[in-house]
């Protein structure tokens, strides 16, 4: 059972080690050092990774369902642990747990940080943080598109059912999927880099923020995030590419193929919700604060986009806007982007299914003899998909509550615990309270709390069920 798991996980670790050579090269070039700590971390990851790969190498005819769950859990956990090595070797953090927290936050696209001052960090460490956001975003898209349908836990099969046109069934093989997703991902990133540079960022900042926006990760090279630039063009470009990262990567593949993407109803609903949330929050700010209408809309749309897409970049400190906005941020955190995107949280399509089910139930209560299909747009939802959505949302919310109680048991107040767990499980990163908001960080938490929050990040990133299944007793008994 373990052979293909170790083989594929080892290969992934080996590739991760090779990627570490990029910031290692930057260390040598920028700081004129002879030996970067990234080289040491790279050699360890490459050695362990390719040793696992070669010692378990064999042609894989098929992967069982149990092996699929194990592969997902083992590969993500091992990548989080090995990604922490550069932070520890570079003395950028105070403890091993801090290194693991920063790495887990980066690779899961959460963007929560324990760094008190990122602007004093070497460029290589800043680049590594952004690379973690970037490869984590790409990994989760391929995971959602290729592996979740195989595992049958409410992943990309939802997208496939949503798009009933035959042109959407063009991805029968993993290699086909991966190559096209990588191409789209890199193309959009390059476009974001050029656009941010044209908007006024330097090349290094543009590269890092492009990876953060497209990967919807949230790490920044500035302590005050995007607010440090105080630039309307930069905020507009960043907002655009956060939205770009929150749409399904397969949506762009359809555009490149000149197929008809109009049936992708979740994209239209997602964009409408962003517009509605932004206008409501902007109107509220204009009414209760000294902001002009333009400033209110500027900050509201950026904040709404950053939270709903689970990116977590910030153009201002929204925790100063009042208690009502805190509640709004918690609500927006649970929305999420589109299925098949780099975003976290529950995601738009699942909310569409729940809304459609509620509407069907209410109509049935009025007309009990009427046969009412469960439809999203013009597409009938199979019962299996509907059930997987309800199981996922229920598991998500229950896990959020239980994790919040567990964190509060360490001595934290429930408000702080709920805000931190919500920010981590939804992969938004920035919290709804000032301690962990745009101007705060997670450094003050104990190592015990940080370990719980790391687990919460993985729970949210891997769609809850994957982790819960692997940690269940029945999984190991069967």
C-alpha cells in the first residue's frame, strides 16, 4: 500500500528541494555569500526525496482509493515540514515551530505570518515565502482538478457537472490536465508581474506580489502589505489578479481553446457577489466615516476581494472600521472563490448547491406533489454531488467550532480563538481582530496554539474530508 505513496511523495520532495536552489542563487547573487543556507536545505530535501523515490520506484498501474487519501495527506504534510528548513537554517525564525508555521502557512496559501518585520529579511527568504504561496496554489489546483474527483469527496466533479457542454470533458488524463494548468498559471503570473511593474512596483516586489495574488496566498514583501505602496493603480491591478486567481484554471483553458465558458455559472455568481459585497461595504464606510465615496469604494473592493478570494493582502487596516465590519469579515471568509481555483474556504459552488436545495425544499413545502429537480442554472445536480457538498460544509463548520474550542482551551479567549481558527481554516490568513489583522501577526501565540493552527490550515486546504478520513480508525482497520 505504501510503495506508490512513498514513491510519489519522494518525487515531490525532490522537486521541492530543486526549487530551493532559486532563492539559494539569489542569496549568492545579492549577498555575495559563498554558501547559502538554502543549499543545505535543498540537499536535505533532494536526498530524502529522491531516496524515497528511487527505493520505491516501480511502474504504477493504478492507485487505490486508500492510497489516494494517504498520498494526499503524506505529500502535503511532508512538504510543509521540509519547506520549513530554509527558515530555520536562515535564522529567520525563533523556533522550529515558527518555521513549520510559516512554511505551512505559505504552502497552504494561508498567508498568516509569525514575522514581526518582514522588511529586514533577506530577499531570498522573501522570495521563498512567495514561492511557497505560488507552488502551493498550483498544487491545490491540480489536486482539485485531478485527484479530488478520483477520491470522490466533492472536488472537480462538481465543476464538471456544472458545465454540461461536451467541450468541458476534454481532460481525460492527468498529464493533459497538469501541462495546461501549469501553462495557464505561469502565463497569468507573467502578466501580473508586468502589470504590477507598469503600475509602479519594482521588479522584485512585482514578482513576489504576482505570485502571492495568483496563488491567492497573501505573503507580502512589506510589513503593511499593499498599503505600503499607497497607490491606486497598484491596488487596482492587485485586485484584478486576486480575482483572476480565484477563477477556475480550467475556465481559462476553455477560453484559450475558444470553447464556450458561458455556462460556468459559478464565475458569474462569484463576480456578482464581489460587486454586491463591495458596494454594501463601501456605502457603509462612506456613511459612518470620513472617507470620500471614491476612497470608501477603493478600500472596500480591495478588502472584499482579498477576503473572499482568501488572499489576505491588505490595502488598509479594516479592523478599525468597527465591530460590524469584524462580523462581515468572518462572513466573507466563509465564502471562498470558485471550485478549481487557488482559493480556500467553502467556495461559491457549494453555496450555490445549498441555496438551490433550500429553494427546492421551500417549493416542496408549498407544493408537495410537485416534482422539483435540483438545478444550478440549467444543469441538474446529481444526488451524489449534493450529498458531498452537504457533508463537506457540515464537516467544515463542525471542525471550525471544535478547533476554536480546542484553541481556547489553551487559555485564549473564545473571540481570539474563533478569529484565528477561521482565518487559518479558510486560508485567508489575516484575522477579523486587530491582533492578527492586517497590522498584526501570529507570533504571540504559543507553540501549542501554532501547531493547532497548522492543522487547521491543512484541514481547510485539503478539503477537510481527506484529513479526517486518514485520521479515522476505520481507515486503518479496513
